C-alpha cells in the first residue's frame, strides 16, 4: 500500500478501499469524500446536505492498473485512444498510484496534493518523456481540482489532458446544460464539426461532444433540485458525454440501467489544444465545482 509522504489531518484517514485499493477518506462536518491513490482519483464528493455530486458506477472495477468508472479520472498524457495499440484509453496517470505530498485542513475544508513523476510510471513506452504532475484538491462545500504538469526533460513535450468528471444527476434526460450556446462543437459520434446549437443543451441520446471551453458551464438538475456550476481555467476544451443505452450496455464496468444517473462535463486540453511545454515550464488546468439548491 503506497504510504503517504506527509502527515494527514485528523479528517483524512488512509484506508483499504474497494478491491484493496488504498484510499483516503475525508470526513468533516461540511463534506465527505473518497480519493483512491491510484490515479489520484476522487471517487466521491458529497457536501453536507447534498446528494452525492460525483457519480461512480456500481459496476466499476477497483483493481490495480484498471480504470475506475466514475468520479474524476485524471486523463494524462493523452485523451482517448493512446499513441500505441497497447496504450490504455485516456493515458497512464489514472491507472498509476500517486503519492500524497501535502495535506491540510482549514475552515473551508481539506486540501490535498498528490504527485506523480515519470519514474513512478510502470509503462511509459507510449509516452517516454520526463515530467512531474501534481493534483491539488480543495475539498469542501465546493470542490477545486488543479492539475499542474512540469516538463522536467531537456526537450519540448506535448500532451493532452482532461479532468473527466462524472457529475451525478437525477435523470440526464431532464437536465439542462447552460453555457454552451453560440459555440460550435465537434460531435465525436461521427458528424464531426457542428454549428452552434440552441441553449440550453438537453441530452436525448448518446452524446460525445467537444466544445471550445466557455469557462463556466451550469448543469440544471430539476430532479435533484440543484445547479452544478463548473468553472474552468487553463483549459481550451469542454467535453460533454453520456453513453446512453447501447454504449452503457456495451461497457462491462457500466450498469445497463445507470446511464440516466450521470453527465460527464470534462475540463480538457485535447486535439488541436494539446499543451506543448518547453523544458522546465509548467502548465496548470483547473476546475471548480459549486452546488446550489434550486427551487
Ligand atoms: O470523454 C468521453 C469519452 O472519451 C467517451 O468517448 C468514452 O470513451 C469515455 O470517455 C470513457 O471514459 P472513461 O474515463 O470512463 O474510460
């Protein structure tokens, strides 16, 4: 079990989680959360008085080097299929254990920093570049997640990234997504580049779209009576995804009847917006999630 490289505040407890994966459990009067060290993967975040805000499949694998289906997968250093046939979907960061390198608690909640370097990645053949990545989380009534990547090598390096956030919703067919109007988007289901659609976006089928990052996206959920606001910085793309019926049924780690329970709103730099870092440079991409009750 990877140990934490730093002392933990009383509200953060290391435990053996599902499938034997080491996790940190966060519990304060304001919030509960769970983070798997594998992938620095936040698998649960529930502000006091709210329903869970992050969705995780009841059928997810929890096993070494297996992706966790739900929460906030940290997709790095690529998004989607890898550079080689052997390279897993969405990069190696999400299936590699990270180290806890800082932990503290304030009135606003718990702050955690986890770190990953190239030396700790078992198989870097698909992307053999020196790097240091850190994920800073601020876990309270709101959630802040920041992914900083430093090029520790002697040559420029290019990577793609996403905070692939699975938001829990009451029924995806009834949510309205605001903030994407007037934006052309890439429909990844085949049609390709599309003109702006009307506001708000409603989900009526399998949806897999990349929008030029608008900055703030709001998911209005009439079933759970809340609005989730996603505010991103340092990202040029937003990905919106729901597998709908057929794709959910085709995924072994996704329950056939789970697809109405979630909508992925992902903060990303992908495709033409991949990041190129000069030696020694650092780039940070961050997202903040706020939950407000709605009448
Ligand atoms: O971001 C959308 C997407 O690329 C979909 O095409 C689908 O492959 C999904 O990600 C899978 O994400 P996950 O992180 O759960 O493996």
